[in-house]
C-alpha cells in the first residue's frame, strides 16, 4: 500500500497597514501575512501543524516576524482606523 503524506505552507494576507518601514525608512504599505503549515495525506490538508506571522513592506520587501498578539493588534488597529483591505 502506498501512503502519500507531507506538509504544505499556505500564505494569507490578513490586513494591509501603512507606517514607516524599519528597513527602508519610508512611509509605505505593510502586509500582515499569516503562514499556516498544514499536514496532508493524499494531497488533502488534514490539520494545521503551525502558524507564523510576518510583516512585509511593499516598498522594499523587508520582512519582520510578528507574534500572534502583534498580528491581532494590527488587525484591530486597521479596523478602528477604517483601513481594512
């Protein structure tokens, strides 16, 4: 019997916020991205193994790792300031 299993990573943009990038020092849009690693059998995702959050500058591409709390705070801040995309 042949059993095919593995993992895959799915990226999802949670929110776009605008502030000064720590790498290029310009006021640019920043994507808050959630990367979810999923375990799959026969190419069907069964469950999520792990999640990580990262902030990516649209101007220079600089990436900053975030905690879940920081990502949630960014979503709440954008909702309060009506900047959801």
